[in-house]
């Protein structure tokens, strides 16, 4: 092959490699965005379901939250009391 033809083939191969790398990077970016949008959509659905359940039976959730708070307070109190002994 002539030097000019070899240089043209080399430049074309380099451009193809660069285009391939750019395309792969864009595909990875789109995959990441799709995954994030699915996570956001799932979180919104769960949030909506929890909101509906809390509005249906608010006292169960109030009692549950109070129980968790009391248990956390008891554990922290025991840890602090044990530390001072």
C-alpha cells in the first residue's frame, strides 16, 4: 500500500475507535439514567402506597412510630446508664 492509503486507513480506524468509545459512553450514561428513573418511579409508587395506608389507618402508624421511639429511647437510656457505671 502507498503511504497515503495507509495513513488514510489509520486515520479512519482511529476515528472509528473514538466513535465507538463515545457511543459506548453514551449507552452507559443512558443505562444509568434509565436505572435512576426506575428507582425514582419505584420510590414514588411506594410513597403513594404508604400515604394511602396511613390515611386509611393513621392510628396504627402513630402507635407504631411511638413504639419505635420508645424502644429507641429505652435502648439509648440503657446504653448511657451502662456507660456511667
